[in-house]
């Protein structure tokens, strides 16, 4: 005889966006994940990915950092300081 069975399933979004908002806003943002590098303020990555980013502008100190194990959309504010 078959019995009804209830099971709770948690769905996980498979892709997420990491966005870098630089100040000054015309700074160059470079993002890298899974060996792929792109210029622009945002990158879409797979669940659990690591993302490295660099923010640069002439006359300012470049900021390089990363986020690991991305499991949700992320927005990162980066303020450059004058060199």
C-alpha cells in the first residue's frame, strides 16, 4: 500500500549578481570569477563562486579585494582615496 509522503524542499537560486559601486563613479571596475575577467560594474556567477575585483582610476590608490562563496546577490561599495 502506498502512503502519502510530504517532504520540504529548499530551492536555491543557481546564479547571482555581484555589483561593485565605485566612488568616484567613473573609476574602472574589473571583475574576475572562474578564470573569466570582465570590465564593468557587475558580473553574474554560479552559486558558491568566488569573485575578485579591482577598482582603479588615475590619481587614486587602486583597491583590490574579493568575495568568497557567493550565495546571494551582493553589492559592494568601494571608495578610492587620492594617491
